[in-house]
């Protein structure tokens, strides 16, 4: 695992944005695996700035998002489709027909998981996947469990994840109890992975990532098996 230590959130965001921009410049029609949440917001803002400055174009890029709440409509301002439009897609030259987010309105979430997995395979996998890490070690919505599902699937959210995400909703009761998420196998189809981590509250998670054996009860430890992972983090998570 490569490690890039940054002095603060802004530097982390810019370093991650430069890695994404370099991938696009190297392969303009690349497939980007994208994540949501507060951690990558700064990275997306920097990518928008780069686009507006003429430094990068998303015109040929295809994107595949990591996950989506279930059930939820794309017009809901807490949906991950809404998040991606708000923070990136509406501000760059990407063709929205080439942007993919699991369908939170699918009548059959199991069939939607299969469709999404087939899409990832048809694209030839992901060139660069952006990830964050939960305090309990989840990546995407792959929550700690005695076993992990490889492919895109519907999953129940843990109470700790619901609690952590409640700040984005009017109340914890409004947080969906399920999500559609890429599985560990889906994520491992990515040729390269960026793991973004910021803030002292993630210090224990990063420590466990380095110190624990591969353990399905701490899903992020699986990343130690991937051949090309770059951890881009703030210094306070390693102090």
C-alpha cells in the first residue's frame, strides 16, 4: 500500500484530485469508480476547478458509483445520485448517460445488483476506484460480518452506520435501512484504488487497517490484498 500523508483536509483533497486527473489524462475514456460522503467533497471541488481551468476534461469518462441508499429516489437531496450531480456531474463536461449509480427505486433490488455487476464487467472493470472508510471498517456499504458478499448486492445497514449518516437527514428515522453496494469482488475489479481518510475520528480505523489480519469483521482490511492501493490521508489519522 502506498501512503500519501497530507497536512490537512484541503491538501488531501487536492492530492486525490491530482491522482484522478492524472488517470483521466493517461486514459481519457477511463472508468472511474466514485464515492460519496463528506470525505471526497473537497476532491470533487478541486476537480471542478481543474475542469474550469482547462486542465482536465471528463468528456469521454464513464463513472460507476460505489453505492446508493435503498429505497430512495434520485431526486431526493440525500440520494447519492443527487450528491454526484450537485458536487461533480452538473459542473463538468461528463455525459450523464455515462454516469452510473445503483437504482434506489428498483422494484427488485436483487435484480438491480445483478444488472449493476454485469455493467461493471461489461465496462472491463474500473480503472481507478475512490474509497473512504467507515469507523467500523466498512467500505462502500460492505458492513462488518462473518462473511462478505463479492458482487453488487442489497444490504442492511448497521445501527452505527445509520447513526453516522443521520446528520445528513432530518432525523435518524429518515435514514434508509438498506443500501445497494458494490461487493468486495466488485471493488477488487478496479485496477487502482485511492483510499481517502481524514480526521482523528478515523484514526482507530486506519490503525486497524495496518495492524489487523484480513478480517471480514473489518472489511477494509481486505484492501491489503489488492496490488495497487494508495492511502491519501491527513496526518492526524497516523499520529
